[in-house]
C-alpha cells in the first residue's frame, strides 16, 4: 500500500509537468510564413515575411548565407513590430540563402523555410531599366545641371547689362563734350582769319 506522502508527491509532480507543458504550448512561436525577397538590386535586397495572428512576437532574427559558403551573417532586432529587413553589401551575380525567425520573451521560433535568391549583374540591371525610367539620382543630377545653366545665363546677362550701361555712359559723355568742341573750333577759326584795316581797306606797300 502506497504511503499518503508519496501519493501527494506524485500528484505535485504531475501538476507541475502539466503546468510547464501548458506554458510551453502558450509561448511556442510558429515559424514566419511567406518569406519573400523584394526590391532586388545588385548589392541589396529586402526580405519580408508574415507571422501567425496572436503570436507574442517582439522581434526577429535573420540568417543570411552565400550558397556553398559556410560563413553566415546574423541580423537580430527586438522591440519592433516590423515585418521586413534590408540586406546590404551583397555581391552581384551571387546566390544567397535566407532564414527568418520570430523572437518572443520566451525565446525564438523555428527558422522559416529557406529562401534562395540571386543578385543580378550590373549590366543586366542597366539593360532591364526602361528608357523612360528615371532614378532619383538622375533627377538630382539633371536639376544640378539646370541650376548651373541658369547661373551661367544670369551671369552673362549681368555682364551684358554692365557693358551696355558703360557704353551709354560713354556716349552721354561724348554727346555732352560736342558743344564745347564746336565752340573751340569756331574760336580757333576766327583767330586764324585775315585781319582787316580799321578803315576798311587793305594795307598796301609803298613802292
């Protein structure tokens, strides 16, 4: 016959096991779903994912690995509700494998299904750009060129205005000096004319 003390101990152990199992079931996270690579560029990409509604997620962890290379890059962020992350410093024309995990106060979820993607070549990216597609960098460069052209035009107009103003000033000075010059010429011509005899006749020499 079992002793009452031993039965109580077994009962307590059973209750403890059930409570621990219940806590683990409540805090167990599901792996992120629908992991997708977006905005794929030559040297960067954006990974997005979804989580099950109700999971107490407080952050995420991402492992990034080149295919056939053991080296890993680990990205982790907590106290966030974001469902996307930028991957940077990627090599062009290279295959990568990405896993995403959710993080809660109790730990991490299992990793998501691996996502394999390849970064494009620079030449492929340039070829895929449509002729009408304009990047923000190109818009900025065009705006700088237009601003420089406008500055040059304004400077040239100011210089021309200065030249015209100087010419008008010189013209006015010459115009003002013309009456004085005419008076001087008339005075000089009167001084050089033949003097007349006071009585009206020319002087004759006596033979």
